[in-house]
């Protein structure tokens, strides 16, 4: 079963416009923004045999960025959130 809407509910014209024409933008890193968004590292495949070693330097990076602006961190669930908070408190 697909989560994609049935054909009769699709507005085919929505695909005639680019993301820019639809009002989306990818601003430069120096553009005014509310916060920097990061994702908590969690995929072993991205850090083969070393994911445990990434948390300390990642926390240090987060704290440096947070000196100048708000940082928001994506987590997949409450368990990951608790782990991330504990790691941030350690460093």
C-alpha cells in the first residue's frame, strides 16, 4: 500500500512549477535565520565501527555554534533525545 495520494486527488499542475516558482528557497548559510538545524548522528553505516567516537566532537561543535545562535537538533524518538541530552551535558 502506498502513502501517495490516488491519481484522482493529484493536482498534476503542481508538478509544472519548480520549487523556486513554488516559493521554496535554499538560503545561504549567512542569511538571516532563526536557528541552525542539525541531526543527531545515529546511523552506524555513516560512521562504520566508530559511531561512539563521534559524539564528543559533535557535542563540541554544537556548543561552539550555540555560542552565536540557537541550535535545534533532529532526533528520531525520545530515547535518542535523552541520549543526546546526556551526551551534551557530559561535554
